[in-house]
């Protein structure tokens, strides 16, 4: 089975991806290959950041790899937190502080529409490919649920009455922005 390195230190994210794609390729994250360098993320778009991360690892160790950049885009905040989703409340990245800042920014807003977006950049056999996924939803007034990570406790996907943090992981792994992008990626890998 061919190996692909997922350019992430985020164990939650790696587990989600492995659940979706591990039967097609052997997926390893950065910790599993003992790569602990800080990887720059200075792009202005999700695509820029995903490609920057994938190229950084590829240039260092010449491997087949992929990286994603994901974030939350809130209509009333003109797309914020966007590419700064993980560091919305500043450094170091802290999900609870990010969520608190988001809820404070939306305190008096009636328009709570938002979308999660993921872009995956893949470098496979020296070729670059992109895959994108998104899901529409609404931001709650307070966190709900213990599962998931990041903004999951405040995001209710359209068509559901529970947050990503309340939904079973099997459901989230089928409908999430990452799942949509990963399914496109998996279909591509299966066609190889």
C-alpha cells in the first residue's frame, strides 16, 4: 500500500482523515514520521496555505504528501475568522479562546450563517492537485456538546439540529467540509 504523509500535527484532524481514506493509502501524520518543525502558514487563502504546507514538507523530505487548510467563514463577520480560524484569538492557538471571541463578535447579530471550508493540496508523484469541500450552517449562541474540536461546539450544519460536537463522529465524518474534500481526494486516489 502506498504511503501518503498528512502535513499536520493535529491528531484529531489526522484521525478524521484516516477514518475516511486509510483503506486506500497508508496515511501518516507528521508526529508519526518524527517531523516536528514549525511549518509556515502565511497565505491569504486556504489554497495558498494548504499548498505552502505541502510544498514545505515535500521540499524537505521528497515524499508524496498532502496538507489541508480549513476554517470557518461567518457571513456577519465578512468571512472572518477565515484563514486565521486557528489563531483567531491570537497565539498560541487555543480553541476555547477562539470560540469565545467568535461568540462575543456575534453577540448582537441575528445573522448567524456560516460555512466551514477545507482545501486540500496534494503532491503526488511530483504533480500538484487541489480538492475543496464546504458545509453551510449556523453559529449557536453558546457551545453545545463534548465531541469534535475547534469550532465544532458552536456550528450546527444545515439540515441538523445538533452541533458538530454533538453529532456522532460517523455522521460528522460523512458530511463535514473535510469529509467532502477528502471524498473527492479519495475518488481521485482510487482512479490512479
